[in-house]
C-alpha cells in the first residue's frame, strides 16, 4: 500500500515539472509577436502580415488540436512523449524561423507549424496535471492556465536581452526554452487518474448549441476569447508606441508588456479558488466586467502619464485571464460525462478560431482609429460574456457548477 506522504510528494513534484515545462514550451507562442517591433525597425510589413505572425499560431493550434482529438493522439501515445515531441517541433519551427527573411510569408508559415506543435503541449499538459486531481481540480487547472500566461508573457522579457533591432533574440531563446521543456516533461509522471478519454463524438457538437446551459457557457467563453489574445498580441505594440512617444527605451516597453500579461498568472490561481467558493458565473462576470472596462480605458489613457496608464494595464492583465479556466470547468460540470471531452474540444476550437479573426482585424482598426481607441472594440466580447454568464446563473442547470454555488 502506497504511503500517502510519498504519493503527495510525487504529485507535487510532477505538477511542478509539468508547469515548468508548460512555461518553457509556451514561450514559443508569442515569440514572433515579441520580435515584431525589432523587425519593423529594419523591414516594412503590412498590417495583415504583422497580425499573421500571431494569428497563424492560433490557426495551427486549432487545426492540430482538432486532429489530435479526432484521432485520440494522447491515448495512442505516451502523453509525456507526445508533449516532448510537440515541444521539440515547436523549437525546430523557431530555429527554422531564424533562417528566414522576416518579411516573408515563410516566416508566417513557421509560426503556423509552431502553433500546431503547441497543440501537442498545452492540452496534453492539462491531461497530465488533471490526472493528479483529487478534490483540487480548480487549483490544478488554475496553475496550468497560469503557466500558459507566464509562457505567453516570457518572450517580451526575453527580447530585453537583445539589441533594439535584434528580432532573432526572443525567437532563439524561446526555441531553447522549448527544447528544455521537452527534457523536463520526461521527468514528470501521470497521476492515478490518467486514463483514456472518451472518443471524439461529432454528434455531441449539436449539444453545444441546443443545450441552453452549454450554449451560454460557450458564449461566455467566446466573449472572453474575443478580447484575450487580441490584447496579448497587441499590448507590446501599444507599449512601444506609448514609451517611444516619451523618449523611453524599447526595453521599458517590453518590460511593460511582460508585466501586463505575466501579472495574470497569479490571478488564474486566485480566481479558481474564488470560483469554487462564490460560484463560477459570479467570478467570470466580475472579471469580464473589469477587463471590458479596462479595454475602453487603456486607449483613452494613452496620452496620460505612466502613473495613470500603468495601473489600468496591470488591472487589465489580471482580470483578462483570471476567469479563463472557469469556462472549461463549467463545461465539465454541465456536460454529460461521456461527452465532456468532445464539448471541451469544441469550445477550445471555437474560441481560438475567434482569436484568429480578432488578432487579424485589430491592426487595421488601430490604423484607422489610432491608439486612443485601439482596444475599444475588444470591450464588446466581455460585456456580451457578462450577459451570457448572468443568464446562465438563472438556469436551474447552473446548480451543477461549483457544488451548487453556480
């Protein structure tokens, strides 16, 4: 009979390794975005190609995630080996990008392959972490979303170590990080709950639309995703424009972007505990109301001094990701158990597909409206999400969430 203390120590060692590997591998996601200001110092890229450096990652992720779910890749292969393989492909995609002209569509394609590789990293890491859950699933999911957040923020910190016109530094260092992730994950272990997932069921897709509770939970998630990745993709450019107008260094702009995105990591963990205590609809609604308001205020404060703008940006960074894990948790609570996996895949695919559109559209809007109104359209999503989650709260099915706390 296993010693409970030994099992607990193995659990938290594995969770620590999984989280660390996630942070290192997911640094690849926004490495092209972090390199963009330096690329624009030397090359001329149209708004569409600038946006494609991020939206192509999303597209690759969506297509590969669907492929992985349909063919049950995490069940056919050892999840740790699948994670390591995805991290190595992501690293190779970044190393390939270093050999490409920054103004070529081949660089965009390298970002697509990186996104596809990360579909073998983030969801598989979630599966490994969830296999250790025992009454603390909310905390574990919050830790993994926090790892996603820190990994997404890290390229902006990595770019500080290079010259202002050195676009290769964040891409190169993210590749090294992904390589280290591939090694790190091999020392982690799956928990006692690691078992094959239910087969992908295309027939369950209609349930996401027809079931009122699931429909509203997904609508809330789409409102959240409408805002999230567009803000993460363009907060670096916003920071560079802000500090450049004040004669400050590019390093300060990158540090601002890192702080704004990275601050959300802690919020993911805290919000998970609050949602278990006070209810998922309440926590998600508050978070989206705050983030939507910040989307309006951030641009209006573009000409304000730093002591006005910086608190708005940090609050935005905290609130925009705090509720993220709660939408997937809500699906697992509301869905029939045998269809939860498919419905989670559908939710993820819809959400990331929407981010492609928003990331691609936003630079054209910014060129038209200027930085003072740059993020105003992003407020539409979270405000719609608030309506969806408060509507869900009124349904009797909402009692299935958060042990009846809705």
